[in-house]
């Protein structure tokens, strides 16, 4: 006595494909199943992805430090570790109430971000966190290396990098790109060690204290430039603007002055 | 639908004779972009084959109930969701390679090959033949991408799968890498060369010329 027509699901399937009800319900069902699949995958895999990213950033910081001549020895002497400090970008001092463990929670609060004016926003970020985690390498009382994480806007999207400055706060010791979405083979070559090799030794400011660093179009000329990448002008400009913004007064400027005054 | 379904023919037909890349010139965008090294080419091939096969099975399962008016949207939504899932899996378990592929995994969605197969085959066939056909086409794509990737990596860097095969002059060997091989144009040359080679062996693939050049181009006086 099983009458298929009493089952609403069968009745629905038996509808002609062209009926409006079936079209709408099919569209909804497909969308719902797909949404479930996509969100399921994202939620389930997120912890693994986050762990991957953290491990990779750590590996890049280590590679950056190891790649700087003489740093491996210095690191040995200082006990093999960099000290990590969360700083308040506004005054350039170590943050009082935020530590490395609470940094993520602090940055989740929009109150801890500063909106940037269009004029000052060289790196095209829109807003900037008030706290940043930096890495220091000390030799006795003096600071011999500072690693400054920075973010900028490239051609394909955000570029995250870590810039290493020597103790004089004016000479670049190296750069590591932690994440980017530039075109592979063109802007993506910012990942290449051969391109990054032109950073060490480059100076940031001239004698009058003016910020001079930029990425050249073509080969570098002068002590303040690094080589450009052919076919990736906008990526190069993105890197220039990123470094110029973060080393300027809205970025790590106050911190750099504080280190120069010997407050760290 | 053919009277009898022959697994072997359906599977091997798209390898050379009906190759989606060299005969139908489908999906060449990614074939150009991801072939700078074998490792990325292999990952891309596997991802595409998986997406293609799964989407063919899914679409074939609901093929009798896809309203004609929204069939392309339904197919694209299914393909796009599968691509996102694959992308997330790659990011989680193969993060190195996922970075090298960057946006091209996402672009599998717009790869004409996937929609082409679901639209032309999976929509009219049972899940099993559809899966075999999709898998065969995935293999055909993989074959071309791997050949091009192998040639580009070998001559561009002197490596295969990142393993130094030809000793570079920098390292005291005799091989000077061809920088051109790592740039996009070389993939065009290689793909063109492959199409030419395959069509010389199988002349029935040659298309009829669309225009006949005029016999005499001198202006009449």
C-alpha cells in the first residue's frame, strides 16, 4: 500500500524539471549542501592551517637571522634565542599591559587599532595596530639586531615581511617575506633569496635623517636603493611604501628613536 | 549515449587522441601558469583530476533533477565548492606547495575543462562512466602539464622535482640555465610544439583552415 505520492520528497522529485518550485528548491538544496561542505572544511582545517603559518613564520625568522653574516655566532653567545618584546607603537616603548600571549586578544579589539589618514597611509593599510611584537638581539647592553614585522599592500594583495635592522638603526641586515600573494614568477620573486640578497647593507636614512630607502626600477644605484624586479613594478613600489611607512613616524619611528636614545 | 560503455576507451581516449589541452585547447591558462616546476605541475594535476572526477560524480548523481534553466549555475556552484575544499586541504597539509600554486588552485573553478566535461558528459551519463571520463580527462591534462613542467624545469633550472640533474655553471658544471624557460612565453612555445607534434602523428586532429589566403595579393592596376 506504499503510495509514492504520499512521500513529499518523492513527490518533489517527480515534479518536471522545468517547474518553478523544483528550480527554486534545487537551487536552494545545492547551495545549502555546498555551503555546508565549504564551511565544514574551513572550520575543521583552520587549526592546522594556523599552526602551519605560525611554524612557517618561526622558520623564516630563524632563516633570516641565520642568513645575516655573523649573526649565528652572536645568537650562540646570547644563549641561542632572540628576546621577544611587545611594543606600543605610539610611544615606542615596551607595552605595559600587553604581552606576547595576550597580543592576539588585544589586536582582536578594534579599540587597539589606529585609523590612518590617506596622506600618511603610504602602505595603503587603512589602519594600523597600536601594538606590535618585535624581536631583539642584545650583545651586552647594546642592541645588535632588531627584527621588525611589517605589512604592506603589493600588486596581488597583502605582503607580510620581517625587516632586520642592525644596531645602528640605519643599516638593513636582511628581509624575510612571510606571506604574499604576488604573481608567481614576477612579483612572487620577492621570495627569492637572490632578490633579498640586495637588502643587506642598504641604508635607510641619509645624513640629514631623511628617509631615502626605495626599491629601484631596474638596478639599484646609490646606497639607499635595492634592485627592482622586472615586470613587477607595483610589487616593488609596494615593498618601498611598506618599508617607508613602517620605518616612518606612524610605524616604528618612535621605537627606532627610543633605541637610539638607548632606552631599550 | 553509446550503446556499450567501454571503460578502457573512455579512459584512454582523452590521453592523446582526444586530449583536452592539445586538441580542444581547454584549460591552457593554468597549463601555462603552474608549469615552472614539476612539483607544482603535479599538485595542480592531482587537484584538477580530483575536482574534475568528484564534480562529475556529483553532477551525474543529480543529473535527472537539474533544472535546465539553472544548470550552469548548479554545476559551477558544485565545482567552486569542491575547489575551495581542495584549496583548504592543500593549505592545511601541503602549505609549501599551496603557496607556490597561490591563486591557480582557485582558478580551477574557471578552468573550461571542468565545466566542459560536466556539461558535455557527466550531465548525460551515469556516475560511473562520468567518473571514468572525468578521470581520463584529468589524466590527459596532467600528462601535458607534466611534460611541459618537466621540460621547463629541466632547461630553466637544470632540475627535476627540485633535484639537480644538469650541473649548473654557477656550481662548476657546464649547464647555463635558460631563463626564458621560467617565463610564461616558453609555455606557449612548448604547448604549440606539442600540439604540432601530436597533429603531425595524428593528422585527423588538424582543423580545417578558417580562411583561405587569396592567391594573388598584388593590387590590381
